[in-house]
C-alpha cells in the first residue's frame, strides 16, 4: 500500500514537471478555433509566463522544454486533455475560464500551423466578427473594416473613427490605413467583444482587436519559413531572439509577402493585374531588465506596401439611375443608360467579373513606421506602475479609376499623411488581503494629418479633403472585489473628451459648362478655416461573476460605449460649413457561462447579449449628394449570442468550433437618408457565423509527426455595399469555405513542411461592393478563390 502511494506520487511529480516544462502552447478557452492539441512546433520563439504578464492585453503563453523531453510532453498533452491558459485581459493574470469576458484568442503559432499570414483571417476563427480589407470610395489597398457584434466602420477617412479599436502591443492604432497586418513575429491576436471602454484606450464601442508581438527573452532562438503558392505567391519570414548582455535582450524579424494579382487590367501600365501583394516588413524589439522590479521594452517597425490597386470590377449599371453621370454620358453619345452603342458609350463591354478596363492610373503605395516604449515598474508586491509611449506615422498615395472604363466618369486620388502620438499611465494593484484588484490610469491621444483628394468626375473636377487634428483625453478606473470566494463584483468608469478639428481645402478646378454645370475654377466649396467637433462622455461598466463550482462560472455585465462625432470629408456642393455628425453610443447587457471540465478535456464558453445602439454613424451614398456622406442614421437594437467549444477527443484527435448570431436591425431612422429602411441590413454583418475544425496528430516515431487538418467557415448573407444602401446585386449570399492542410514536423521539432488548400470549394464570394446613384455603376470585389501552397521552415 505504501509503495503504491510512493509510485503514484512519483508519477504525478513527473507529469507535473513535464507539463511545467513541455513545449506546449497555451491557447484561449474562449476561442472556437484557438484550440490546437495537435500542434507540433513553436511558430516563432517561446515566451514565458512572466513576459506574458508584462503585456496589457490577453495573451497565450508558450513554455519551452528541453529538446529531449519535447516528444514525451506533447504525447502527454494529447492523452490528458486541454492545457491551462492564463490571460491579462483585465490587467492581471487570470485563468481564461475564470475571466468573465467574451473573447477569442489565437496564438501566432496557431496561425502558422494553419498557413495564415494575415491578421484579417481571424474572422474565420471567431464568432460575430467581420474583418475586411476594403477600398471605401478610394484606391487604398490596405484598409481595415472591422465589425464586432454588428458595430464597426467601413471608411478610413480622418473625419470618422473606427468602431472597433485596433491595438498593437497595447497601442491604439488611430487609422485603419495599413491595419491589415502581415504576421511576422506575432505572439497572439485577441478579439474582445462588446464595449471595452473602462480599460482600453479609445473607440472600443463595438469591441477590440489586440495584436501582441513576441517579447525579447534570455533564450537564443530563431525561425525561418518560406511559402510558395498560387499566382507566384512567395512569403518569406525570419525571426531571431538573442541575449545581448546581462538583463538585455533583443529580437528582430523580417518578412516579404509577394503574390500576383487576379483582376486583369489591360489598360494599366504593363497590363498589370489588380489585387497583387508587394509588402516588406521589418520589426525589432529591445528589452532591458536591469533589476527585478523594472522592465523596459522598446519596439520599432517599418512597413512598405506597393500594390497595383484594390481588386474590383464593374458588373453593370443600375437601370434606375437615369439621373447619373453614366446616363448623361450615354445621352450625349446619342443613346440611353441601358441602350447605347456608340464608341463613347458606357455599356456591357466594360462589365466583367475578372477584368477592370479603367485607364486612369490605379495604384496603392503605403509606407508606415512606429516606435513605442513600455516601462513597467513594480512599486511593491501590491502595486505596479506602467507607462506606454508611442508614435506612429503613415504616408500614402493611392488612386482608383472607379468606373473601370476608358471614360472619365469617376476618378479619385488620395495624398495621405497620418501621425499619431499617445501616452498612457497605468496603476494596477491589489489590497484587502488580495480581495480587491484595481486598475486606474490616464490616456492621451493626439492625431494629425492630411488627406488631399484631387478628384475628377464626368461633370466637374475638384480638390477635396483637407487637414485634421484629433485630441483625446481619458481617465479611467476599474476594481474587482471578492465578496466571497465564489462571488466577485467588478465596477469601472471612464471619462473621455474627444476634440476634432477639420480644415477643408476644397475648391472646383473645372466644370463641364452650361447648361449642365458652370462654376468658375477656384471657387471654394466650403470656407477654408478650422471647424471643431468636441464631445465628452462618462461610460460605466458593472460585472458580476459567480463560480458555481470548480468547472463552471456564470457572469453578467452591463456596459456602455462611446465614439466621438466627426465630419463629412468628401464635399461637392457649396456649403457654409462641412456637415458634422454627433457621437454614437451603445448600452450593452451581456450574460455568459464558462465551463472547463471532463478531466480538462472540454472547454466551452457561451454568451448572450442585447445592445441598444443610438445615433448610428453611417456612411451613405444616395441620390441627394454626388459623393458619400456621414449621418446619424437613427437607432438600432442588436441581440445575439456566441458559443465556442474545444474538445480533446484523445489519441491525437481534437475538434473545435463556434457559432455566432448577430441580429442587428434598425428601430428608428431619420428621414434624411434616402433608400434606407428598417429592413436594411448592416454593412458587412452576417446574422450567422460559424466554424468547425478537426485535426489529428499522427505519431511517426523517429520520423516525427504528421498533422492533417480541416477547417470550415460559414457566413450567412450580408449587405456588401460599403455605402450602406441595400441593392439586390450587392447582397452577398451565404457561403462556406473549407481549408485543408497537412503539416509534418521532425522528431526534434526543428524542421517542418506543410501543404495546404485554402477555399477548397472555390467560392467566389463578394468581399465588398460599392454603389453611388450619382455615377450609376456597381463595383464589386471578389475573393481570389481557391489557393494552394507549400511551406517549409526551420526553427531552433
């Protein structure tokens, strides 16, 4: 009896040490596809639990084992169940199943093992999120349009803020331009759903997407991989982490992402194709840890993106747009909108699903760089101080022939400069014998820039755009009190001041003449002076969580969110002042359950929500204006839910999936918007989203392991028109995409090779569309379709 007890204790000790030092990836229990019990190697370099605590967003943690124990610890993981995951979503380390927040986290390693190199693909692995790369009324080829639970924004204009906050290493990214990041040294990507306004920087009315980079550590490590695939796709990445001196560490990464386009453009220079990729990324970080209480991390990055332009085509005209510029062109050519055969007519010869016949120079050139410094000082065992200082600058020139024909109907050009500086001070602590955890801080954000738009329409040419300056101040506090060991109450509040200044430099440069329109060149569209839009708001949050038993937790949350007002940038009609719009607000109620049990083999999270959405800021293109404009369209209600689960079946098998429902609908509209009704669908928002995946790790002994995987994603129909008004041809029907892959890993986990097939069923769904009644043509941008690839890599 005594001997058996000793043996059992010894066995448990061995298992404990293996689990503590095994090469395992801790992944978020909230993520439907953030599970991978069959993952074979680290994608980049391991990060320790202590390093993860030094970030201010949710983080998966990978622990590195000695190479001789890697195979054994990995096998133990498959046989015993899921791994424990800790996150910092509330500025302190917590187990994911004990964190009362609806969130999804996916590690950089998990992206790599699925062959993914772009952050926007997170929409395939998390419920109720849409992450698009759109060219909204411009030629930009890299601009993020993110929606969470129906709330977001499609435009990059300085005049409006994103509805979902994008954060990189704790720094808020003020502009969507360049925010569709290529993955080079990514530690993880987290999606936090619902208003997050008491702890995050600004504009998290819909939620937040937080991207974390790998932090330098004391271990010499590195990786490199190369991918080759469809349309001469060549992705090459390299990363190295190295100690420099005692308590001084650095890492550096570089990436090159190349691929030919897929929309033919026979009249462009060298008959180039639109939708290509030509991106270079350089990143570096330096960490200094002079004493145990102080940690300083300096980061920098530089990105250059040179694209032929966003992939879009014209598929037809709206037969009802008899007052459009295309109708006028055809009338002057002796025909009608839908029946015109002269050489100068705009007709079906320019309609296509894979060819753009535009002759105006179409391109997108972006360069951006940023730097940040994070100082973390532990004042005592109960109090921690953090400072995050950051600067970011983006330069861009992009243009688009939006009528996709040799006829000069609609040509736009942007000369874009954006600069931002931010500073955040945080105090995080605990008191009352650890029953009280609190966070408080001050946030400052200053963004300035210019977006100058020389624009050419069929009946007039003008200089549009202007200069912008945004200044945002905020103070916040949040505390969690343990009423009992099972019952916790959290309360927080944030005060925000948001001040915007717009200086429009807008005037006519040419008009077609009488009797259509005749305005002297140089005539100002709007007086050239500063215009202000200032707002302030308190946003509270209350959360109650109860640990029903060791495996099950329930929670309920009340929260409010706020996004400042702004200006319509694109003007064509003479006015005394640029049209402005008010802030939008949400009031959200949420309840959820989190389960982690069946001997640590099953993790489930479920949440339901009901959101009251007021003064909805909407980009609209209707018959009343030549260009799109912003308005407070009205109010909406958004009920819905999310369900995510991961199950370690055993014997190397794992299954994971999620289901989301967002029933976004308007309840009251202002009559000023033509074409919008209570039945209108939200832009880029599907009512139903779902994904399901399965993987099997096959042990090949001394020859390593092989992991085949299948992932399926479903999205119900959505309104693809970036300019809001619904048209049947711009409704994308429901679709399913399937990704297949198989990854081999050597026994020592140093070498890997992968083959994959994305969108295996070759779904040609509409990523986005655009229509303006002033011009009359339907623009559509389709997915590339089926893609194959090979990828090989090495790590140490």
